[in-house]
C-alpha cells in the first residue's frame, strides 16, 4: 500500500476546527501525521487512523513520509516559526534529541494516555519503554537482515558477519545510509565484545576501527535511506543480502512470498513512537491529544500487530496479539521478541546515540564521500 505524501501549511490545518462531543474544547478538523511510509505506515493507517476517522466524520488525516528526516525538518520548521506537522513518528533516540532541544512537547503519560483495561496506569503499562519525557511508545521492532535464498549457495548465512564475507557470499549487499547499527555490527565483526561496543565506539580509535571494517565492503554496498529500499532490492535480485526493519522483511517473505529468508543474528532492538511538536496551536493540540489517547490504547496497539510483525509497546497489549488480518497466521512467532528469534540480540543504546548522533552522522557522510 503506497500512501501519498502531502504537506499542508499550519494555517490550513488550524483554520477550521470542530468541538469535542462535550463542547468544551475545539479541535482542528485536519491532522498531519508523519511516519515512514510502506508497510509500517499502512499498519498505522489500518489500526489507528482509519478507525479514528470513522468515529469523526469530516476529519481529514494527511500522512507525510518524512520520519527519517524528522529531526532536521523540525529544527528548520522551528527556526522558521512554522511547524506544519501535528504528530511525528520517530525512533527513541531521535525523540530524546528532540526533547532535549525543546522541539517536542513533554507529556504526562497518565494524563495523556489511556489506562489499561484493568485500570493499570499508562506509566506502569508502558514501563521502561517511556525512555523520554516526550516519547509515546508504539512498538518494539528490530533492524535485521534478509538474504536471497537462491543466491547464497548451499550454506545460508547464520551470522551478521556474513555481510563482511564477500568471498563466501559474493554480490551486492544493502546497508542503511547512516552510522547507527552499521558501526556496531562492524565492531562486533571485528572482534569487539558485545558489552564493549559503545565504550569502544566512544573513542576516536574505535570509530576508526569501525570505518576500517566497513571499508572492506564499501565497494559492494548499495546504501538505502527508505525502509522499502532493501525489500525492493532483494525482490529484484540486485542484492544478495540487505538490512532493514523486521516488519518490512515479514511483508516481503510472508505476504509477497519472495525467495528471501530472515537473518535474526545480532538484530538490533529499538523503539518507535510518537512525539508531539512543541508549541502547537490549541485546536491542533486538542485534536492530537484526542487521537493519541485512542491510537495508543491497549486494543489499538494490539491491532497494529495484525498487519505487521512489530511487538506492541504496552504490556497489556501483548496477550492480545493474534492472527494476521488477511493471512490468518499466528503473528507471535514473527515478532522480533519471540524466543526463537532472540537468541542473539544487540541492545541499542538510545541515550548514547542521542549524545553522539550529530558528530557521527557528519563523520559517516564524510567517510561515504571519500
């Protein structure tokens, strides 16, 4: 499902409003949501925005697929004094950065978000996944790898380090065009112990070591920026293996029945969720709050797992994960958190990347240009 990207001005969004059912607070009749496109955004549309629209006649929901550039674009919008977005889907480390910079609104989870069906407050239901004062978690996902089963010979890869073994697995491979995950995998595959990766990466020597390891495959890499890129490259046979989000690979393997398999080794767990841009006009903020309370309740987060293999962020949602909406298959075994898939995981350090991201982004882009 391809969702068209449309941008609206803040004036257009704030120009009209409707009232809450109780008549107490006016709400804008249009809302711009920012996400990642592809299968993930489609799952949000099916689980969240379409049911919400059905409850609010005349509401316009507009999707923008710019989450990969959310930090830079929100900085620019804030500088210009014209924030056109109402709700933005970001990874946890970006939420921390936006919160630290005052670009995301701080929230009270128990005031903004619905309690669990048994009355458990949202702060307890989400627990440790509330990693920032501005972050509203939705899913646990992983960045992992897929490979073409017909292009890897008689010995399919079992380790993420297969990416660096061009002799055993010749051909192009796709990696995301950013330092996150690539730097960690490079160090792991150069002999650094898992528990030492971030300590090593904090040093100039460690960063040089990671780039040197990536140098060994640089000529064999197709760099991607959108989550849909690797699935398309794999489907077209342009790469023998590639990294992307586990839900994208689920769609490619299970829904599209492509000759691709998942490589769960050293999958990197991460969180994804909403932030509300700081300083929204009252009518827009009222609409966003109403939507967020609906879209992050226990049932809605469980409903998203009917469409994509990401684990819901609420503890009360996990038991409600059921079958795929159209295929009828049990979704639990396809979750990154399933014990069979999580035998060797890498825990992403949100706070570390929030501190070092800008610096390593610049170094990574300079390395790419060499």
